[in-house]
C-alpha cells in the first residue's frame, strides 16, 4: 500500500476512531489497535542566540502562519546582534507547501524557489519576491532523513540559489 493510500485511509474527522492491525516480525498474529483521531498540533518555531552571535531557529512542520513566525524570529535575532543564522529543519516532515515557499522567500531576494508541474496542468513557477526577503545574513540549513515536504522546498531553494549551505543527512524525498 502506498503512503498516499495509507494517509487517505487514516484521515478522518477529529474524535473519530480508526482501527489498525499491526504486523510485527516477533509476533505471529497481527496486533489490533484503536486510535482516536486528533488535530495535529505543531510546536511553535523557536530561536536562540548561540556563541559568536549565531542565531539559531528551529522549525518543526509548516502549518499556516509558520513563515510569519520564522520572520519574527529572524528580526529578533538580527536586533540582538546575530551575524549568521542556522535554520534547523530536522524532523520537519509535514505542513503546507505554501508556507515552505513563503519561508524560503524570507531568505531569498531573487531566484526560483520551486515549481509545480503535472500531467493535467501546466508548469507553475514560484520565484522570490525581493520585498518579502527579511535577511541577507549568511545561512546554514540543517536537514536529516525526516526532513520532507515544505521543509525540503526551503532547503532546496536555499541550496539551488547558492544562498547558503545545507548540512546533514539526505532528506526524505
């Protein structure tokens, strides 16, 4: 079963129950589990100043409004004297693609952020809007194998536009 099929079957209204059978190598029979669906709650983006005036921002997931949250952290760190930034996107595997595009634009004053192209619709380009960039400080993005979706768009746009370095493991996609 594909990830898209599993996601489709697992989705449903908050408060409803989904019944699963989990097969484990150590047990002969599937284990039955009931899970009550809840709304996903993402932790807020956080930031702090590290040694040598390096600003550190951590974002897990990209729900609506995350780009604005990150922009506020960037501004605060710059006011606090940050001379370099680290954007930590490890384990950020979910969220709104539009938030990923908006977040990438915070660091880019030119260039292509991403594009979408499908069999049934034409290519749509997303390019950086210089008026939405909030920093030109040197940047490092940290990723791992659980970095996916919107976070990959941010990391890819930073790397493709030579705006900063991307460090860590290969991402999910």
